[in-house]
C-alpha cells in the first residue's frame, strides 16, 4: 500500500488485516509500555496535514494517529495562508510539501485533487504517500475504513458484516462517506443496502451502477418507518448544505429522515446506529444514551484505524504484531 486515494485499493484480505491491526494497536496502546513501543516506531518521519476544507474529527484523528506512531506533523488548514494565493499551482504546492515530509494527508473541497497529488508523486524522484482525507462530494476512504471496523465490531457476535441489511439515510447525493462505504460493500457477502433519502438527495447513478455491476442488491425509499425494522444498521448523514448551488437544502423537511425515541422503538435490539458526524437534527441527542448508538465509538475507532492504516503504509504491520505478542 502506498497512496490511499480511493477505496478501489482495498480487497477483503486487506480490510480484514486492517481491522485486525486496528484492534492490535488499540490494545497495545492501553499499557504505557505498549504506547511507548508504538511511539518508537516512526520518530524520524514527518507528515503534512493539508486540509483546505473544514474538519474536526478527520484532522484530529489523523494528527493524533501520527503522534501515536511517533510521527511529527505540520499543517496547512487554509489555502489562503499558503503560496497558492501567490498563484502557485496545486501541483507545485504539493511537490513543495513533499520536499519536507514523508506523508501527505489531504482534504479538499473539490473532487480529484488527491488523485492529482498521487499522480504527481508517481512522476517525481522522491514520492511520498498521499492519503485522501475527503475529496469534495466524491470519496472519503479512511472514513469508510473506520465505518467498516465499527460495523464489524458491532456484529462480531453475529457473523460480521456478511449477510447484513444496511440502511443509509440523508444526503446520499453529496455525502462522500456513504459513497465510499457503499463501494466497500462489494467485499462482503450477501449484504443488502437500503437507501433512504429526501426527494432530490438520492444516491447518484454512478454508485448505483457500481452496485448493480457488483451484484449488490439495493432498494431506495423515502419512507424510513417502513424499512427500519428490517435494518441491521442505519448509517445516518447530515444534509451537505456546503455543496448547495441554489440553496436547495434549505427547503428540505428532515423530520421524516430523523432518528429519535420513536424510531429506536422500531429498530432491532441488535442494530447499530451510525453517523460520520458532525450531526445536525437528524439524530436526536436522546439517542446518545441508547446502547445501539455507535457514532461516538466511530470517532474513537477512527483514530485507531488511521494508526493501523499509516502503519501499513510504512510496512510496520508485522512489527506491531510482534510487539503485541511480546507485550501480552
Ligand atoms: C464527514 C465528511 O467530512 O465527509 N465528516 C467526517 O469526516 N467525519 C461527514 C460530514 O461532514 O457530514
């Protein structure tokens, strides 16, 4: 593994290995000795976090995942303070960052930039890995990894993700998390997807074509209550109003696309309620107390999954497993 631009680089063995390594690092980090062992792995590496679109969780979890492994980080969180305002091209900026660091993690408001950065790296003498931390409306591969890990853990006593019915609700049209997660579903057996969206915010044709090509059954509905009892997981998303062209999200009635106490009553006892966060009104605060609420766990899982991913990029998976067996 070198660049992580989109979900296409993952296959089932890689996903299973990453989930397993995530559990290994989170357990290892529980003891001070284990945490110090992890920190000693990459103290000579440096990472650049280049985030020109707002981020709380992805930025903090990537930053702290680097620190868990001893990697030092620097950041640009606003293109207006980089030389791009002087007219430097995106490619020249990325090449410049790569002169100083060993890893670039990047988030951009538009799609395609992580792919451009990776293509540039592949053409220069000292390439560094590019990790996509969210590319416009298109992809969010590391979020999809932490979502897979959270789903697998939620279903660890009932066969994992295979065979499950997974609902995705909200702004499916412009939500990169549901787009990336849908793509990863092709690596799981007998999964069924149920898309629940307000009119005008349905899943885009490219993802639906991908699911059809990969024989993953999906249905689409605007009626949450009809499908809730069938779901093993419901992945809720907010309306991505930052992508509005013509205030199209201002008129949406979100009430029928919201999880509250009544909806919890319709859900299976074993179901998982997920959300990439930040949330809007689509998950009532009272849901937080329910044992099926998984979104705060997703946050924490995100840091450990990103540790596992970065460790894999730097070829440390075997070494970490050896550290863990010595520590136990
Ligand atoms: C998501 C994103 O940025 O796409 N947030 C995140 O990374 N956890 C979801 C969102 O902003 O709605």
